[in-house]
């Protein structure tokens, strides 16, 4: 086992790209780490085709790709030709047809849901953050989430029928579940562990990965029981500020680390069944960045480096050719 004193987690580079890929549709969205520095684009891996949605492809950020892979949500991030900044749009891929547009709020996050009428958004309003469900057909807010969280503190189920998020009410140790069909909220009791849950991930569409602030501890929770607990603060001397993703019965740290003894790069992961910490040695000769799951047991980092985690074969998606 690698000593906790011997690894340093990598940091993001200004040239990095945020990547989100739908593994079922094999389509993805790519956004530069620094908004406006480079082009945001959509890529269809089936057709090996890139699409951009404005003459100036660095003037917008793609916030989300619809579950069916046919639409995107964009937000403008530059004032071009004296147009209004921070315009939220839903565009049809292939035609660039604007299906919805909103200029009323300063939007930070927006995501499609399983209900075609609704999107969920985090916006700035009078120097505060609010999360609401918006009906794009009636142009009305239909539900407010009063808990002061980021959408990324929560998670969707596999079909985006529900959104799960930690409660911020005093002495309420529960995970809220918002149903996008009924707009009703139910609660999942996690009071048995009595911790402040900073964020939650859904594993296998049933177990909850509960994460304390600063990734101090992780709990895998199911049916009012803790399956396992992992104290990251005891495993690493430096604070881990990255995220996690689930793939092939493993929970992966999305950020790789450098082994200070060998200078090789490693990627940590947790066994889903027993909570044991493992690591895989990454191929030599590449400075890997933050990873995101792709498809067919592949992962891709923020520079476009691809690894098949089952056979360790590598390839490159040339982001630079679309920047």
C-alpha cells in the first residue's frame, strides 16, 4: 500500500477541459476550464463529428446534454455584438434551433430532467443562490429547493426521474428525494450515522455514497445501515478536493496522484463491496489530469487522454483540434 505521505494529487491546469459524456449515447460536451478562453463544443463519438453552436464558439458554455442526446443547454459568457450576457438557451443538436430562451436570471447550473417540461437550475438572485425547477413550456418556476446547496452536491438517479440532495435543515439528518413527475419530496433517513452530509452520490441506483465536508470521510449507506466507512483524512496527509465516479463495481477518485517515491502516477479507487482502498498504476510518460467516465470501461482525462481500465490500453482524443 502506498504511504499516505508519498502521494500528491494533481491540480487543474488552465488548458484543461471539463468533460461530460453520456455513456449510453456515446456523445459528450466539452468546456474549457476558463470560460471564454477556448471553444466549447459537442462531440458525437458514433459519427466522429464535432458540433459548435455559435460563430464564436468561445462565447458560450454548454451546461448539459439531454438524456436522449438530442439537445443541449447553453449559457452565454461573453458580450458579443452588444448582445445580453448570461442568456440561457436550449438548442436542438443538428439544426441549432432555439427551443427555449431565458434572460431573467443569472444562471450558474442547469440540467435536463426525465420530465421534458422541466429543467433544474441554480441561479443568482439578489446576491444569493437559489435552486428551482423551471417549466420551459409555461415559463414558470414550479418548485423551489430551499436548502442552500449546489446542484452538484446532489445527484440524479439513472433516468433523471429523481434528484437526491442532502438536507440543510437544522437537526434534519436525511437525504431529500425530489420526484420530477409529481414535484413531491420524500426523505431518506440517514440519522443513524449522525453526520453533516456535504454531498451524496447514488451507487448502482440504490446505495448512497455520503460525503462529509472536505471529503473527510465517506460512507456507503443502504437501508438504514452503513455498509462501510472510509476515513480519507487518515489515509492521505494532504486534503483530497476532487470528486468520485462509479464504474465496474469500483468507486474511483476522479483526480490522479503522483507517487513521490517512484514519480509514477496512480489512480485510487474503492472496492464497492468492502470499502477497501486500491490503486492502479497509470501508464508512464503522460501527465494525467482529472478523469471522467466515458463508455466501454474507458475513462478520459481533462486533456483528452483515454484509458481502458480493464486492459490499460491508451488512446488520445485530440481536444486541441477543436479548441
